[in-house]
C-alpha cells in the first residue's frame, strides 16, 4: 500500500534531515516555474548559505509509486543537492554576487505572458505582444536544457542594476553570441514535374530507382536545410523555420528588428510567423499561400500545440505578420 502524496512529502523532509546537522533548514515550498504549473519542492539551507537548489518532488513521487524506496529517493535528493548547491555546480558563486562576472553570460528568451503571470511576478520581464521577454544566466554545459538559471528580481537587487539595463545587456549578448539559423523545409521536387521513379530512363529517370540510397533523395521526401541568416536565400518553398545554432530557445530570434527586416528583404514579401515552440518559429511568405488567412494559421498552431508540442515548450497559439512596406511586426490572430 502506497502512502499518499501529502504523507510522502512529510516523510521526505523528515528523512532528508537525517543527512544534515540540526541547524540546517529543510522545508517544503510551493514554487512556480516558467511554462509549468505550481509545483512542490524541497529547499535545503545549510548554515551560512542564503540559497538552495530547487528540488521538485513530483518526479520523485512517481519513482516511489513505481517501487523505489523512500531511502533511495532521499539519497538521490541529497546527491542532487550536494552536486547543485551554490558554489559546487557549474555556476560560480560570483554569479549571485558580482554582476561584472555575470553580465557576459546573460541572455534572453520568450515565454507566453498570460500563461506565466504567477511566475513573472518575481522575474524581470518585458512585454512583447502577448509574450514576455525573460532573462537567464547561460551556463557552460553540453546540455542546453540544463544550461540556464532564470534571472529574478532578487538578482537585480544584489547586482545593483535596473530591469532596463538588464534588458539591453541581454539583447546585445543574445544577438552577438548566438548565430541565427533559417531552416528550409519542403518537399523535394522532381525533374520537370516528374518523379525519378516514374520518368523513363534516358529522360531524367534512373534504371536503378528503388535502392535505399535513392529513396533518401526521392521526390516527396521532406528536405531540411539549415543556413545561417547571412547565407539564407528563399527557394520558393512553403515554409521556413527560424531558430538559433543550439536549436534551443531560438524563438527569441523574432524580437530583433534587424533580423525581421533581413528576412523580409530576402522574401521580398510580407510573411507570417507561427510560434511552433519556445525553440523555433515557422515563417510563411504571404505570397506562397495567398488564400490562407491569419485565422487559418492560428487554427494550425493551436492544433499543433495541443497534439504535438510538450506543454513546457509551448510558446503561444497566436500568429504574427511582418509587413514588408511598413517594416513592422504585428499580431495577426
């Protein structure tokens, strides 16, 4: 018989306390993360420390329900704490105290404003349509998913800088330190409208069609071609994807006016921006699908978000449109 979740939390706190001296504070907190619902977490504060890694409990309760013992779960929690406590992990303690050490590592990303209202109360941010620009400390780690610490209002107090100063620094760092990429996505066309399998030999066809090597290059297959923004040239395909070289938090690329202008000049057309996730956005030149409205695109984005995108990666159900003549981005639906 498994204990309930509330009893589980109490046991975790009590058993974790056995690994520390009596002056260590171990407590439960309700926390809010960007793009996550309210969660339960354990905070461990040893004497002389004013910060603790946040240890979320939901996953550990799943482990318990799957048969892992309380003892082994507590050992895992203590190990996580010791590996991530301030000064022992990949983030130097100077990050919390000295902005001169942190400023070159500050970047920005996009999240949905309405969906993150509770979390944003303690986080410096700037509105961008129905989204919010937030800031994080970029750590040196091979795993992009574990490479950022969200900058909070308390950090600004320690650093002695304003939210506007933080914004300008993060914009510059993000634009200068991370290359923007455009990925071309589309079906591979056949020669003169014929597929290689149906064309006659001697007329562009191949007598050996059907091999595995040729199937990878056959018409009808999706092609993905990454180019740096500076090297990107449209090729008449239906859609393109904008992201960054890490393919992580790349949707923030759409906040840069020079990037939007550069894309429109290369398309020579207005274009729609579909926020497919926090990591990338889809670009659709308006002239490619002239009979498709912004509302149609919104329905597509909403469907994709509900069926295929992980909840923590969803950016918005909205659609944006960049006007070539006005050189202006607007929310279209």
